[in-house]
C-alpha cells in the first residue's frame, strides 16, 4: 500500500555526487577539489581547537568567521551568513526565498543540485537555455514571471564566466525577486558580484571554502547580501540546525579567510597550470571551453568521452563524465586542474589512448 512518506521519498530525484572512491588512490580530477593543502595557518588553528576545546559547543552565530569574511569583502557583519558548505546555504535560500510560488529561473546546463532542491521544495524549474557556445544570455532573463533567478558565475560544468555588467543587467531586469549568484569558482579568474551588494538589495552572492581555499573537507560556505536577506537565512537556520558549523571547521575557516596571501598563491598556481593544460589538451585534439575556474570542460571530435573516462579510470585517473544520455554535454568530460605533475600524468595517459 502506498503511504504519504513512501510516495514523497519515491518522488525525490537526488543529486548524484562525483565519485569518491575509497578502494585505491586515484589522481582525483573529478570533483574540483584543490590539489593543494589548506593554509598552514588554518591547519594550526584546527589543531589547537582539537587539542583544547572540543568539549565545548561551537559559537552558533559563527561570529569570528563572519567578522573575517566581512573584513575580507569590505561588508558589515550583518551582510554575512555562514552554512555547512554552500550546498546548505543554497538549500536554505531555495526553501526560504524561492519555494511556494512561481517557477525559479536557472540555466538548462548548470550545477545539477538546483534541480534537486527545486524538487525537494516543490519549485517548478524555469530552465533558460545556454547559447550554442554555452553562454548565459542576460536578455533571456528579462520579463520572466518567476520567484527568483539563480546564476552560476562562472558556470559549472562549462567553466564559462559572465562579466559583471551582464550580472548587473540581470539584476536590473529582476528588481522584485532575489537573484542568487553562485560564485563557487569565482576566485579562479572571474569578476565577483560582491561589489554590487550595496546597490542591489535583491542580490545574494554564495561562495564556498571548498575550492579556492582547499577546505572541501570541513564543509563551510557563506552568503553575502543585504542585511534583510541575511536575517531571513539566519531565521531559517535557527529553525533547523542552530549549530551548523563545528568548532574545528570554524577555527580553520576563520584562519583560512584571514590568510589572503595563501589564497592568492594557490589560485595563481592553479590558473597557471590550467593555461598549460589547455595547451596540452589542445595539442591532443581536444576542444576546450574557455575556463575561468579550476576545471576545464572538454570534448574530442574523434573520440568517445565515456571510453576516455573509463580508460583513464583504469589507469588510476578519475575525471567527471556526466553520462552519454545528457543533452549537449554527453560527449564532454570535466577535468579538475590538479598539480603540474598530476596534469602531466593525465596528458601522458591520454597520449596512449
Ligand atoms: N555550487 C557549485 C556551482 C558547485 O559546483 C558546488 C560544488 N560541487 C557547490 C556549489 C557546493 O560546494 P560546497 O557545498 O562544497 O560548498
């Protein structure tokens, strides 16, 4: 007999995360983690927390981390919200700001979690197609009858970035709904919309420590925006899990945000490696979408992406393949930028295929 809860669960279409195999050590170029270790200052702060303070609850308001973020982005503390990975921040934003009304606009090819949250909160997606070159076209976000807009900048899995003027055009076209800009990869060469926050009260920028700050393991993400939007997220969080960030993560995240020199150092390294990898992959006949991220989205006109993915896996190198049934991106691979050595191993392996 069907019951409410079984029907509800059966109707969910959960996100399928990239592989995190535990069986052997791979060169892992499939989930856009940093190949570098986090800031030494973050490691030190986390060790101190472990040795001295774990019997105590963490600060539910994440005050020190919010202060560090506010200082870094030249905002006030009441313009900063912190969550358990940007996935949690996005989930709260979808629940609080997009659910219960009109459809939500986002690109047809983008971070696949949006569709999952939409399903979870019964939000109808209004999918806006990317252009033939995988660009987001701002004019397509005008005159939409929607509850909100989500723009991923740079976009994933394509890696393409929109200039700030085009983000601003989308904000201007949607003054009455929230425009959420997911900037998970912004530090690898795109323009951030943070500078527009004081002008546009409908803008929420979401970022993460998982990529450019090499801290995917501690699960910290954040939102920056008008104090009213932030206050709404705080209310939702406190109605759900008032201690989302543990002590170790809070200490590590705060020290990492304060260490701007280290952030720059590892982002610069990643960008330099990306540019070299683009040349190497092009010389092997791949077509590469211009990337402003720590990954490249590639296809080979004469080769099957699934076969390449499987052959690389066999040789101990993991890249991301989304499935040959996926419209438009079925013959593409997304390759995270690793160290120079890892990328040289990838090139060497590809030469044998
Ligand atoms: N947004 C985008 C576009 C992403 O690719 C990811 C990571 N897969 C996230 C958000 C979530 O990152 P995290 O939860 O680790 O902060």
